[in-house]
C-alpha cells in the first residue's frame, strides 16, 4: 500500500466517524464531552497506532509475525468497541492513565 493510499484511507475514515458523530448528535442528542465515543477514541488510539505500524511492517517486509499481531489488535479493538457501545448514554468516563506505559 502506498503512503498516498494510506493517507486517503485515513482521511476517509476520519470523515466517516465525524459524519456518524454528527448524525448521532442530531438524531439522539447524546454527544456529551467525555462520553462513550470520546472514551473509545482515547483508549483505542494507541491500539490503532500499533496496528497501523504492524500492518505497515507486514506490507513493506512481508513480516508474518507483524500480520498476526495486527489481527490481535483487530480483536482488541472490536472488544473495546463492544464495551463502549454497551455503556449507558450520556455517561462520562474518567480519562485513562497511560503514564505507566
């Protein structure tokens, strides 16, 4: 995958989540600061960053180990999403403490 393709995909995904966020806000008016969506994006960001790095390693060097770990990150992100969607509406979360990483 070329760098330009990756950038286009990232822009497309960003526009998608922004559109969904606005739609949910207009339809349900449940977009509050530090709600499930903010919590999910904050917690998922390090997972996504590592998955992108591993996917790039696999694409550039055909590293089978990187591909396996990228699949593990897919499963972790799905679990995070499931937990986030199960949270009650308009619930605020305490920000996670990543200082020990």
